[in-house]
C-alpha cells in the first residue's frame, strides 16, 4: 500500500513538495486554512489591472520550476520578464542611478564615489573573517567591500529581497552562497568566477543570471495549477489545530466550517509559518516555541498604483528602483510592474508596486493609511516626475510578511534539524527554512521531498 502523508499549508512550499511526493507514489492530502491556495502568493484582477499582492515574479533558479510548468501545462500562461527589466535603479541624492552591470559601468557610475570604487578593488586582498553565522551581512560587506557599497548597494538590495536590514541579517544564514565565496575561495570576486564553472556542472542557475518569470494571470497560476492536480485531496478553509502521535503514525485534527475533523497519516509535513507551527508542535518539545517564535516576520504594506503614461516624465526602461535607508524615504522601493511584464497594462498606462515597512521601518505601517498613502505618493511622484493623480490604486497589508534569517538564526536551524531527527515522520519546512524566495521554496521542496522519501 502507498504511504500517506498530510501536508499542512498550501503555499508554494507545501504545494510543490506535495506534488513531488505524489509523483513518487505517495497518497497526499493537503490541508489549507484559507479559502484559496497560494499563501503569500496572491494575484487579483481589480478594475482590469492585475495586482500581484505578494511576489511579482520568480527566478528560474532550479530545473524543478521548468518541470512544474511543463507537467502542469502552464506553458501557454508563462511570461518572461522583458529585457529592459535587467536595468535596475538605486536612489542617491534624490536621483535614480542605474546599477552598473559591468566593470566599465562601475567606473562610469555616479552611484559610488571614486573612493568607494577604489575600495572595491581591494576586495581580493582581504582575508577571511572566520566568524561564520555570528557575522551580520553589514559587517561582512563593510569589511570586504566598504561602507559606501554597503549603504548604496547592499542596504537597498536586502530591503528589496527580505524587506530586511543588513545589520540584523546573518550573512551565513541569509546569504549562504555569498558567505561560501569567502569561505571556499577566499574572496567574492575570485569566488564568483570559480563558482560559475561549478554551477554549470550542477545545472543550477545563479540568481543574477536566472530568468525572471510570471504568468498571464499572475504568480497565482502556479499554485492554482497544482490545486487542480490534487482535486479533492486538497482541503481548503480547513485549519489544522493539532497533530498527535498514534501507534501507526499521526492523527491530524482540523477545523472546517466550525466542526473538528480528524485524518490519520503515516507522516506529516508542516509548511506553515514558524509562529503558527509553534502552537501545534511545542507539545513535542518545549523549546520549539522559543525557536519558532524568535524568527521575526516584519510587516509590509504593498501599494499598487496605475498612472497614465503621458503623465510620467521618468524614462520607463527598467525593473524599478530601490531606496537606501540613508535616503530617508517612507517606502523601500518601487517595481515598474508593467515594464517588467508588458502584458500587465496597455501601452498608454504604467503600473507600479511599492513596498512600505519591513524591518527598516516597521512602525511606518501603523500610521493612518490615508496620510501614509499621500506621503508615499508625493515622494514617488516627485522622483518619477509624475504630474497627475493615479487612475487606480490598491493596497495589501501583510502583518507578518517575510521571515528574517537574522543573527542567531543558526540556533533555530539546528533545533529544527534535531527536532526532525527526534520525531521520525514529522517534517518541518516553509520559507523560514531553506530560503525565502519562491525559487528557493521550490528548490527546498525538492530537498524535503527527497528527505521524506529516504526516511519513509
Ligand atoms: C509582499 C511580499 C512580496 C514578495 N515578493 C517576492 C518576489 O518578488 N519574489 C520571490 O521570489 N519571493 C517573494 N516573496 C517571498 C515568497 O512569496 C514567500 O516566501 C513564499 O511564497 C512563501 O511560501 P510558503 O509556502 O513557504 O509559505 P506561505 O506562502 O506563508 O504558505 C503557508 C500556508 O500555510 C497556511 N496555514 C497557516 N496556518 C495554517 C493552519 N493552521 N492549517 C492549515 N494551513 C495553515 C497559510 O494560510 C498559507 O497558505 C514575497 C513575499 C511577500 C509577503
């Protein structure tokens, strides 16, 4: 008889692992609290505009993404980002500077001072620190590349990826590949060159050269296609309230329409956020709570603004821009959503997605929403040379948006590893382990599926 497994959570982590396990012959049941699949992935059509309220795109960093698209017959929906989206801007002194993409570009750019450029050249001569997990990203970058590169490249970059702060994030936990370049090769420049060769052998694609993709109906197309594959084995509006060990395996209780139901299984995979998993798994180990609740998920407010293109002076020829903390703005950056994927609006309009809050400014989202939007719009419209009101605005508030792999994260990582070893049949995953991006969640889903397969 096939082994059966219950997967808790129908975000991209749970859905992908469930799919891969099902292909390997497991009987899989997915239990999801919300009335729809996707978790952090939400795409809605409002007034004819597509608003991706969570991730706007994914990087094709693993062949599993292509496999899913092919097997789930999503090719007709697939969109790749426009070439223009390779150009990214950073704000400095109220001006947008394109991020240099070549050594010549680096020499010419006004984003960094001459002193900062000279400092970058010293990178190959700087030794290893050996501080490992206990070094923040800020310390690491300042030591290797200098303060200005930290302030005007890395600080805005981590605001764009994690909605995080380089001073808080652990370099080894949050950017393991970056840290490995130093550890393995002794430096970032030499390490980048050597690792390209090795990555080619593993058929992996580096984040900086991976293709960026989405779908005609938004990022939700992928979760929806996996939902269709599972049919009635995916239970929506069903909140798991407890997981108990039985003689044969596990008994999972979930609440659906006010009644408690139970389901038996050989194994359980949790992909829910760590602070929710805490309520379910702390009875197995009292330290679960300490680790799971220590992982910080800052709030993020997402604005979606659509303007008539004739009212915008700024050239729209890129991915968007990110804002360094030093520039003191009330938002973290703006994606030029309809430039990245031109299908998002017709040519006479332009759609933008702006982010507010994160670990940098968690208190901003507590401000009165009307005055906050007015402030963000005023700053954004001034930077972009926009002369008229938007024709459409929308927003989505994520109270606990993205888990931060902050200093001390390694203790949590070790705890979850040990927890799984001490509790065979129980598996803990989700974006607070193995990376936060959609691509990383999918890559990690493959690793988790292999781990489950091996154990069962
Ligand atoms: C605003 C925002 C923008 C982002 N932008 C990008 C981007 O551009 N590119 C990118 O790659 N990544 C981006 N990310 C990150 C990425 O979207 C997420 O890390 C990823 O989608 C998380 O997937 P997950 O399945 O691990 O977790 P989740 O999506 O959080 O899924 C967990 C699921 O568990 C369910 N659940 C919770 N409790 C229970 C329970 N008791 N019983 C049953 N089910 C339960 C939840 O309802 C949810 O559906 C962004 C995230 C946010 C919030």
